[in-house]
């Protein structure tokens, strides 16, 4: 699923609870990480998170349903972009547009994942 498709779906939903359930559903579609991918653990997340790269594609692993959904959204945001485009991408602005109600620990984790991509 593309980021634009995710964004359209989330913007159609008004209920914060329904939005978070949708985020968790996005995480069910994360692709398996290829064995030869290079992975980095993302520190600063309350859950275990790894972002992996194989060739020009990113993959993610997380140990909670909500975080898998967040990872899926971030991976969709960067899919098909060059490293330079990723570094310039306004992740924070896009997350504001999605109007998701995350707690402080989730927001810290999101910022840690964003920092990973900004520092590629």
C-alpha cells in the first residue's frame, strides 16, 4: 500500500480509536526482511524496532502491533525515494496531517525512526 493510499484512508476516519486500529492493520502488511539486508536497531523507541535496507528498499521489524503500523507508514513515506529525497522529506508535517493521537513515548519512537532516515 502506498503512503498516499494510507493517508487517504486515515483522513476519512474521524474516530481516534478507529484511526489507531487502522494503523495497526497497516502493520500486518510489512514485507519480510531479506536475509542479506543490513539492519539497524532504532534506539529511543519503547518497543524493539529495526529498520533494514536491501538494495534500494527499506524494511522494518517491530515487536508491537501499533509500532509495526507506524513503521509501515514511515516505510511507505520513503518508498521509491532517493536518499536525498528522504533527507528532505517533511516527516513531521506529514504526521501532523494524519492527526494521529500518539502518546509521548510513541512520538519519541517516531522521532527516532525519522532521525534514522534523516541521517542516512
